[in-house]
């Protein structure tokens, strides 16, 4: 008997009417495959609503209690879906992350899955039940509930598919696959029939929220074949798979953007060994991730250092940078929230020179100034003014002819 993991995102279970539609998809999959594990997200905007409620309690937001609260959104959907399945005559049981054996590190709001003990899930499957697991959550060795970061139900699904050695992992969402760009921003974006793990990991990490980056890491590590598809249509979605399984590599596969970016600059920093380490060690000590870094050319034994961080880390970064700036005797600091990152991703880029130049030209032709650049073998990213993002993403999509079908 085949085993299939199906994940349904927030919009797919946003109302009881949609929940019934999901239950029908699950029932049909059970008829076809025999063994089905379902992972659900919280209904609609429940997670955001719970965050707003928590914010009403006052300025102190305890990480542990926040995770205890947010995990309940997914628990509601899991129980409601199991009940809906019962009413269709399908035996089903809901499990919290803890009951499903999902063990995580002790890092609230962004925990990584360390281990999954699948005995309970296997027992329920052996008893002929559909197992509905609450996504986005796990439990620490000390029995505290954790959540896996926004979009974390994707990771629950792929990790379960890996551990249970599922034949398929279907991620049902409100789009019918992975597109060449966010279809909400680019009208001519095209659905990809397949994409490599590496390209998907870059796109997800660079802002394409359709899959959580960690879910793609798991898929690549354990060779899980993931399909992103719509819970509203029957069409085939996008397969995420190993490069060798694909016939050809595209030069540029997709464009992504990220508005969760802030820029920090320190002016006239002394140019001597140990300075960069002093700045970035202090940020790391506060668990603040630094993305792009630029150091200007030396003038009079001093230079400027700028870098980007996630915008939602800025309020924590400001006091750290102010302290380090004072200690180093810099002449000034600047913090900017009006920036964004646009990126192009494609596995064929590494063997095609001139791709970065074409990107810079496309941005220049729109009068968009590039503030920072970073590259890897299969991506180029630029930091630009946040107000120009839509124009930039559309221009890049046109320049690399992403609206045209592959040859
Ligand atoms: P779910 O609630 O099902 O997890 P998400 O909102 O997290 O759904 O992810 C789906 C959304 O991802 C889409 O509505 C789309 O706007 C956005 N998205 C961003 N980039 C892409 C892309 N390249 N392809 C498809 N969707 C994308
Ligand atoms: N409900 C969580 C969120 O909104 C997790 C998820 O949807 O995957 O981020
Ligand atoms: Mg999501």
C-alpha cells in the first residue's frame, strides 16, 4: 500500500466549506493510496489573529507562551478536519505535534526539528485511520511546545514524509504550483512543471513564501519528491526534484523578492584587523542574522561598512549597533527600512556569463538604483528601494523571457 503525505495551507482550510472540500480530497487519496497522513495549517488568518491578541496583553511577549498560543491554531484545524472526515465515514485521528512525536530544539518561534518518533502515527495508520497532524509545531526535550517559524507546516509535512518514507508529499495551497515569479505581483508569471531542490531552496530563501526554506532542505536531504499543487483545481502542480531527473537546466528559472529587509551602515570605521568580527559577533550574540555585507574602499585608515538584516530584527539590532559604533568611534550610523531585495535564480547561470550584467541593465533601464549586490553560483540578488520592487520584478521577468514557454 502506498503512503501519501498531504499538506493543506491556511487558505485551503479557511472555512468549514473549504474544510469539507479538503476532507473529500483526503478521502479520495485514501481510496487511491490506502495510507494517508495529512498536515494542516491554522484556518485562514488565525495565526495573525492570535499574534494580535497576544500583543494586546502588553509589551512583554514571552516566547514560550507565544508558541503555546500559536500552536493552538493548527490544533483546531486538525481536530475539525478529523471530525469532518468522520462525517464522511472516513476513520481519522488528529494528533498535535507532540503526540505525533515531533521533537525540536529549544528555540521558541523558530525551532528546528531534531527527531521524529513515528510510532504513534504508524500505529494509527496500521489501524486503518487517516492521521491528521497539526503542522508548525513540536516539543522540546523539556516538554515545552515550540513552533517552527512562519510557514512551518510545510516543514512538518516534508519531515514526516521523509521519516515515514512516503511515496509522495503533496503541498496543497492557493496557487496551482511554483511560478516563475509571485503570480500576485507578475500577471504573466508562468507555472513551472518542475524545479530542482537547489533552485527552489534559493527562491524560498529569497522570499518566495510558497514553501518554507527548511522544508526544501529536508526534501533535498532525504530525496522527498514534493509536489506543490492547488486544493481548488485538479491540475498537476510543480514537482520539486533532483537536478539529474530534469532534462534541461534553464538559465534563469524564477524571480523572487523580499520586503523583510533593513539596511544598517556604520561610517568611518577604523580599518584594522578584528573590526568586522567585533560588529558581527555582537549581532550573532543576539541571534541576529546578517545577509549582505559591503565594505567600502579604505580612505585615511577608515572605511564604511553596510549590511542587511531582516526588517523584523531591526529594533533588536539598533542598540547593539549603537553600542559597537560608540566603542569603535565611528563618525555616524544609518538605519534604513525602505529597502527590499530582488533576486534571479537559475541553475544554468553558472555556465552562462553575462546574466548578472543583464540583471543590472534591466534595473538601470527602469531608473532603479542598486544599493547592494550579492551572488552565488545560481543566484544574483540586489538591494533596491522598496517602492520599486514591483517595477523591478516585472522588468526582470520580461528581460529573462520568463513569460515564454521553454523550448
Ligand atoms: P499556504 O497558506 O497554503 O501555506 P502561502 O501563502 O504560505 O500558502 O504560500 C502561497 C503564496 O505564495 C501564493 O499565494 C503566492 O502569492 C506566494 N508566492 C510567492 N512566490 C511564489 C512563486 N514563485 N510561485 C507561487 N507562489 C508564490
Ligand atoms: N500557521 C502558520 C503560519 O501562518 C504556519 C503555516 O501556515 O505553515 O505561519
Ligand atoms: Mg505557507
